[in-house]
């Protein structure tokens, strides 16, 4: 089963809804979306990293906590190819969303960076 995830925004809550499609097995190393470090002080840099087998185009968006309730994502960029990195410097807790388009699949996932207050 190939895992395909869609992001639904509604009622001020970012939800991930996952379901499986019958297209063979997907290994965990086939879809990687990570951030290091996962916690920073306001304005410090964290680096998003992705590697998605078969992806031809990747879009990264963000949803800071202050946007909860407005159901909107801010586009950070669209990148060609299946892998890359993007430095981010959140000033508040922020969720990052990746959308991937490939030859036969569309995938989406999210992760969060927690911002420490002094």
C-alpha cells in the first residue's frame, strides 16, 4: 500500500488525513520530510530536508500558530526534483507542509517547529 496524505484545513485546525492506495509497497526511505532542529528560539534557523522518490516538483508552505483560525498557508517556494533543503527562521510555533507531484503520485505531509520563549 502506498501512503498518500492530504492536508485539510478547517475550523482553525490543521489536520492530516492519511489513507492507502493499492500501488505497491512504499518504504519509509522513499518519503522523507524532516526538520533539524525541531525546537529553536525565535528567529533561529532550522533546516527542512526532503527526499521523495519519484517526485518531480515539491512545494513547501507554512502555517504559523497565529494563522490558526484563518485556514491559510503561506507558500515558501516550489522546487524541481525529488530532494532538497530549505532553511527557515520561525518567530513562533510553525507547521510546515510539503506537497509533492510525481509521475504517478501526489503526496502531502506536515511537521512542526516549536519556538522556545525565553
